[in-house]
C-alpha cells in the first residue's frame, strides 16, 4: 500500500490510465445506459414546485409540550381526506423553530379548511389552528426555473467551448464537454434511480457542479499541453504516453482537491438533515456530493483518454508514434514498458536538449535530467 501512495506522490507515470482507456469507456458506457434507461422509464420524483399542489406548515410541538410526529400528521390527513395521500410529510428545523411540512396534491378551499381543522383537533399544536398555515404552489414556477436552467446550461457549454478552443485546441474542448455531459447525465440518473426529490435547489446545485468538473479537467489539460509541447519533433514518448504522464503528475492534486471540496459539502448534508431537517441545504448538498464525485472521476478517466483518441487520428501524431516505436526497437538493452524512458543514450540526450530548449522558450519548468544522464552528457570542459 505504501508503494501505491509513493507512486501517487511522485507522479512518474506508473499508473497506466490512458493505456487502459477502453476499460473506462466500457464502464462509463454501462453506467450511462443504466442512468438514461432509468430517466426514460422511471422518470424523476418531482417536487411540489414542479407538479404544483398545496403545502401545509404547522409547529412540531403540541400545546402540552409533546412532539408531533410525521406519522401522526399522515394519519390525520388520511382521515380528513379519505382516498387521498400526501406527497410528503417532513420534519424541518430544530428547537423552537421546528415545524412539520406537509406537501399534498392540489386541494380546494373546503379540503384545506377540513384538513386544518382536523390537524388542530387531533394534534393540538402550539398556537392552535391559527399556527397552521397553507399555501398553494403553482407548477409554472418550477417550469420557469427549469427553463432558465436549461438556457444557462446551453450558454455555459457555448462559453466553455469558445474558451477551450482558443486557450487549448478543439480536441481538448471536445474532451472536456464529453466529461461534463457525462457528469450531468449520471448525476441526473442517480436521482432517478434512487428516487431523490427534485426541487429547484436540485437544479441550481446541478449547475454548480459543472464548474468543478471543468476546473479539474482544465488543470489536467494544461499539464498535457506542457508535456506535449514540441512533441512532434521528439521521439521519447508518444502523445498517449505524454498525456498519461500529465495525468499521473496531477493525480494526487486531483484527489486532494476533490476530498477537500467534498468535506464542506458533506458538512452541509449533515447539518441540513441532522440539525435543520430536510430542506434547501439538503437538496443543494446532495446534488453537489453526487456531481462532484462523478466529476472528479470523469476528469481523470474520461476527459484525457477522449483527447488522446481524437489526437491520435491526426496523421502527424500517428507518424510520430511510429518513429517512437522504431527508435525503441533499435535501442540497445532490455525493452521497456509504455511510458518508461528509453535506454538509447544518444536519442535520449538529444530529446532532453530539445525539451530544455522548448521549456526555456516557454519559460516553464522542465524535467531535470537524471544523475546518470548528466554524467553522460558532454559539458565542454577539459578534464585536468
């Protein structure tokens, strides 16, 4: 186990993530099919804001100081309105501000009056019947929120595409967008499979995870760009190997960033459920927890492999990969696995000098030659 953590910390390309990309494609494809199938056949558990209905709120403590349970409120609802069932009965808040919230299909004025009277009689809440409030919720508001969210998602993808094309290249833009679409579909699929209630807060939380997924992907792509600068003139690594090295070099950072980002989200979830009861905090934290976890995985196992497959369609990179294979075939000594340095000293030293020149021109840090390489490289000094 210690060797695994050591390889993670060093980031020397020991984990062949890109080389096993078909495995990740198959895994992601199966999960996507399950999520899409659930969304098509099971649909979503839409909240009252999307379906419309009536919301009843009342104190969770009776006039005698005893707690009023959600099951008691459900029983009163069934007796007052025979043949009908509430959509949800939830305890919200804590202490003196604790309330019971009942969400029901749309009720007319008479039904609301009968329900409030039954609740006041059977549960005897603090403040009496006047403490029981009701409100009608229109489905149009939830639909309006959904429409705005879709437009926001559309313009987000447009802005992201333009930025990535100009800052990086179109292959990286495609890889990043594939990962973001993957995150959105799987997060929505989890909600459909598990049956979590979808509220406006859920939609807002879904939009927030897009930035996190994209941020992690851009960090990896920036390292890929640095590692592949001038690659067509080199024969040390193929594009796939250089990209895999970039993934390894940023892997520990990606894991740490994801863990640190998830901790406050888990805190929100604990506070939202354990302290304040279900509500907006829970809805926000739940979608962010699922989305950020999926986003971290896609930035590692999906975005860069897609980029590599797109790049390796270019004849220039195909030819460069063949040159790498040819040099390795001619190299003396034992053959090495993908991503490991060649033992061909002349070619290695030439490539090292080219990398240093590219790094100096771009004013970025370059790889320091190994001690053994440095001894073999001529210094131009006479030995006395």
